[in-house]
């Protein structure tokens, strides 16, 4: 089984890209799909109805959705194997621009919308830097100049990343994403799958749901206004 | 990689929505050609030019293949927007950033590594030939009208992108002089393909591709036989243009309309 992890900010076109993948592998491979979101998601129901594939969703509630994804990934792999899937696609919530959900033994796909402004890639650097391939959607809506600059900014963050430009509704330009999917190796040893990066995960009591403001009220890795770096504060 | 100039783009037939092969062998497009794509909504016009834009190789829904100079094009044509010899402009194509016209053009010039000093003013001057509503470099992109934006995008495609092939998907804008756009693109040796419902644009084209059910149904070559219709429609288009200017200027159209 292959593992695809699709990240990117809300409304970037992640589901539109997943749909295009599902269209192009229809009849060839069986796909299982997991949607991770914070409070509400509908993609699993839509994709199950449209493509008759096994889908699941999970809400992360108070946790960073990327933490959640990591916690449940091993279980999800077991579920997808039971479903006899050839590919497991995980669509992240994409709300945490600091975290990166990509793991080893997977294809990390970051979906970015070209209408989000030419500086957007710089603001989402971690999500891009550890991905294997960037899919830039909504190129039907923006000027040629902005498309070119957008691409340059992605290259600034990750000079060697594979970039695919697409109108994800029409599915134009997807051939290179599909080539990357095809050449992604299967998972060889699920127990050895590791997070690619060390994102700032669950490092403080804000993460655990404590709502007071001010570092004086928190433990873990905290930060003062006039300090240049984070400090650890025990309970 | 150095790429040779584009002499010919070829479309090899695919199949219609029912899987039936299209009734043509190949359609060749050469520099300076003007082609319009016509047909009802849903007949596959946009799909046709999308195939060209992505250099389809049997991997799109239509099964068509696009060749450049009789060969499969290099990957950089397809993947790198700054190397791509094709500029596509649709009704939706906009500059989203809140930039002035000067900053917008300069951004593109920089991205392309062009060093010619006067390229921005030249591009603006060309754009202003296409539209009745003159632009200047200090206007904001987001404040431009549809006609102004399209005029600027076409001029940008010609002079800054320097794309040999320009695709225009239903860019029927009032406020843009279609005949001037066409003759300019011809004189620059650009091949241009219009998806259009506009009689003037269709009549000004050398060839007309008629779409139906996802397939090319026919390729019409009027070859001068529509000259009479073209004369009448050119006159009507010019008249509409003058009336539009008068209305914009706040005039009442009281006299005989034909002599406006
Ligand atoms: N015009 C255009 N719209 C797109 C494109 N990709 C996605 N969309 C639209 O953008 C919206 C958000 O897309 P969706 O796939 O739900 O984003 P997600 O939140 O990242 O999964 C939807 O309305 C899509 O139809 C594209 O390439 N072009
Ligand atoms: N040859 C074809 N085979 C299958 N589907 C097609 C074909 N040509 C077009 N389509 C599909 O038909 C729909 C309408 O086509 P489109 O090109 O948008 O039409 P138009 O621009 O003429 O309104 C699109 O979803 C397109 O993907
Ligand atoms: Mg989604
Ligand atoms: Mg269309
Ligand atoms: Zn996070
Ligand atoms: Zn925290």
C-alpha cells in the first residue's frame, strides 16, 4: 500500500486535488481516504458517495489536527489494509501552518492556492519545505505574472520541490502529480514510519486547553515578549 | 535547454463524449494564424484549448495529443510557466495583488529577467491601443475595468511573456477593439485561438472550428466567402463602439443612430 499525505491551508483545493487523483485511478487502484479536521468536515461523505470508496473522518477538537493525525496514523494504516486499499490518502485540516504532517514512506503533497497572494508560500514555509511535491491550484484565476512569481516564492522555500500547476476543477496539468503517485514506493515497514520534521507540537498548556493569557499562567515551552527565544517552564 | 522557435502546433484527433473518434486527422496551427472555436455551451470548447495549454498527450478526457514542430514538446514547455510558449487568458484571469500597473508589469519583467528599460511603457502603450479607456502606469490593477484588464493581459502576453501562441477563452469584452487585437497579434506573428460567440471575431478568423458533443465537428475555412457579412458586421461593431463612448460621455442619443 502507498501512503499519500495531502496538506495545505483550508480551501486551497486539497479535496479538489484528491478528486482528480480518484478520477485518474478509478478502476485501477483501490483508495481509502481519511479526512482530519477540527470541528466539521464533509469530504468523507461526499467522496464515498461519488467514488464508492471506504472513507473515514476524525475531529481533532482541542488538539492541533496534525498532532491528531500522528496519533491515529498507525490505526488508520491497519484500517486501510483491512479495506484492501492500494493507496491511503490522508487529507489534513491544514489549519496549523507550523506543523507538517508528512512522514517517511509516504508522498507528501502540499496544496497551495495561487489566489492566496504571491507571498503565501513564504508564510507556509514548514508545510512546503518538507513536502515532496507542491500542487498549485486555481491557476485559471490569476495573471501570468503572479503565477510566475508564486512559483519563484515556492522555490525560495524549497529549491528542489516538484511543482505542479493546475486548474483542479478541470484537472489540467495533473499528469505530473500522477507520475509522482505512481513512482511513490509502497510502505515497506509501517512500524518504521516517522514524522519527517520536528514540528512545534503540543509544547505548552495552551495546547492542552488552558485559556488564560500570559506566560505566567502556563507551563511547558513558553515565551516572554522581550525574550528572543522560547524557554521551558516547569509546573 | 535551448528550444527552437515554434513553427507549428499540431492537434491530433481524440474522441467525443461517447468515445467516437473525432472526424479529423490533424489540425496545424502556424505563426500568425487566427482561429476561432465556436459551438454551444458544454460542447467542449474550453476542453479543446485546455488540451493545447497543457500539451495533452492522450492523457486528458478528450484523448487528444498536441505536437510542437511535429514532436512531443519538451517537459519545460509544460511545467515551467516562464518557459511555456502558450499564454491563456480567460474571463477569470485577474491580477489579484493590489499593485499599480507599473508594479505589476515590473514584477513580471523581473520574474522573466528582462532588462530592456522601456518594456513597461511599451506594454502599456500596446494595451492602450486595444482599449478605448486609456490606462496609465499609476492606476491600480484592481481598479481596472474588464476591458482594460484584458487589454493589458494580451499586451503582457505579447511583449513580456513573448508567447508565440495565445489562447483566449470567451474574452468577449466590450471596451476592447477586437479587430486591433487580432491585427496586432497577426503582425507580431502570434497564433491566436479564440473561444468565442462574437460574430466579428469569428469572421475575422482564418479558420473556424465547430465543436459538438466534446468533439471537433467541422473546420470551416471561409476563404473570403464571408466578406460581405464581415463588412456589415465591422460597421455595426464600430457603430456600437461609438454609441458606447457617447453613453459613457453622458450624451443623449437623439439623432439618427446609424450616423452616430
Ligand atoms: N477556479 C478554481 N476553483 C478551485 C480550484 N481548486 C479548487 N477550487 C475551488 O475552491 C474551493 C475549495 O476547494 P476544496 O478542494 O474544498 O479545498 P480544501 O479545503 O483544501 O479541501 C472549492 O469551491 C473548489 O471548487 C481551481 O483550480 N480553480
Ligand atoms: N471529448 C470529450 N470527452 C469527454 N468529456 C468531454 C469532452 N470534451 C469536453 N468534455 C467535458 O464536457 C464538459 C463541458 O466542456 P467544456 O469544454 O467546458 O464546454 P464549453 O467550453 O464548450 O462550454 C467538461 O466537463 C469537459 O471536461
Ligand atoms: Mg477538503
Ligand atoms: Mg467554456
Ligand atoms: Zn500544529
Ligand atoms: Zn502549545
